[in-house]
């Protein structure tokens, strides 16, 4: 999915406009719940492919999404998901 398609979907479904908060990461887009105290629910980031284990530095868009714990288990089994462990 293209970044623009994702951001348009977030706008349509959740009324979430992207916020670009960091000068050093100008393409990092934060998506917030405006009806829930402006808490963020997703961040779209562009990172070099080598940061994800790929063989080149070509930029890759990734989506970091906050999820309820009960949803995470089934998604981890899919190839395109990579869990963030804190």
C-alpha cells in the first residue's frame, strides 16, 4: 500500500490528519485520535532497508500501529508484520 493511500484511508475512516512533528524526520507522519485526547494510534516512517534486514539502503515506508494485546498474536503470524518489543 502506498503512503498516500494509507493517509487518505486514515483521514476518511478516522478523521486523522498526519502530523509531521520532527525536523530531522520530515516524512514521519503521526496519526492521532482527535476524539480521544489526541492520543496517537499510528506512525508512518521511512527507514533504510538495511534497518529491516534487507540488502540495500532503499527507503521503505513502515507503519507502527498501537494495538490491543489480543490483536497482536494473530498478526505476528503474517509475513509482513514485525513486532516491536519494548
